[in-house]
């Protein structure tokens, strides 16, 4: 797990991991190894024996790494074998209530008036919440200042405390704070309005056309995993993800189950890598 405990991806890993352990008759432990834009976790994953006993939960940060670090010691498509996506969820533009922002146009105007002064926190370099802010900068023609943390929970805390002003996070993980008025949700990051938040507009419809970020995660294993073991893991995960009870549990943070074949998930990863290479290049994002 390349992110810190407490975020939505970590929750999905623990929920699915428990059920996978029950199905296999094994104890599944979530090993959080945040930092390094997921490279630390990726390299540890590839050092583990390719026997199916080590699985890797990947998300946007995994597909952004090749663009940020072109001299990686591994190839994310060649060295890992895609099993399945697990969940998809919306992101949301969330602001501290002290910020005079109630609509996307307000943030754009404020950011243009104060370039580089309005901060946004993220779950770390290359994370979905980081790229959400950078894509906003690119398409809205503004400059929000990125402040990386070691997980989405820490990024949320930073906005709550006023340490940062803005975040592009899963809105459901911040719901208690939103209801209490300690945070304000301005818009969602998906291409269309999210069914569970029909009253909240999208960033794209609010004056930033073409904007879309979807929060997702999935599982991969070492590419050298024996076919029979890979097939067993794929079979068990497909059965687990088809459970209505699991879908209901994962929906507590607004996520929807997104089970798909290894081929479909592999194609998705390839497309994501190509997409973020373009965004990183055009936005001039660097690791420093």
C-alpha cells in the first residue's frame, strides 16, 4: 500500500484484504509504505517473491510515476500484472470556510488575483489529489501552490486546520466536517454529476471545460507470478467484488465497485500512463 493509513484507498485495501484472506484461508496484512511517489512501494513489491503472496494496491500515483520519474528502475506495465480495479469514486473541490469561495468561478478569480498564494494539500506527489489540483491550474489558467502530505487523511486535516486552503479529495471521507460547516464542498471532479451528490455541480460545468479526475484503485501482482496462482487470485477477487454486501460496505465513502478483467484493467493502466504523461509535460510538473 503506497499511501499512509486512514484514506479511502487504505480502507478499500483492508476491506477487500480481509475477504481475500477468508477466501484463501490466509491472514492478509496491509503494509503501508508511503512516500517517494509510490516508488518505494513499487520497488519493495518487485523484491518480494513472485508467488502470489504479495499484492500491490495501485491508484493514480502508480500511473503518474513514469511521467515524473522517467528513469525508473522498473516498467509499470512490463513488471506488474494487472488483476482488477476495485473501486471508483468522485473527487471534490473542498475549501476551508474562511476562503471566500462558494463556486468554482470564485476560486478562479481569487487565484488569479493572488497567484501562487492559495495552497492546496494532496495525498502526496503524483496522487490523484495532486493531479486534480495541477489539472485545475492548467485548465483554469491559475497557479494554486501544491503542498504534499503522506496520505489523504493528512491532507484533509491540513484544510481543517487552515494550514492549506483547498483540497481535491473524496468528499465522502470529509462528510462529517462538511455537514458541521468546518469544510465547504464547491464542486465534484467527475465528468458528470455523481449520483449520490446530484445537487453538487461538476468543475467542468462550472467554467473549467474538459476537467475530469476520477479516484480509483486496483490490484496488481509481480509479472512473474505463476499463471495458476494468478488465475486463482483473479477468480477469488471476482467473486469477492460481486458481493452486494461488499458493494454496500465500500459505498460508505461514496465508492462504487469497479470489477473488471485483467485485460481491461491492463488497458486502463496503459491509457492512464499516457494521459498523465501529457498532463505532467504540459503543466511542467517536476518532483522537486
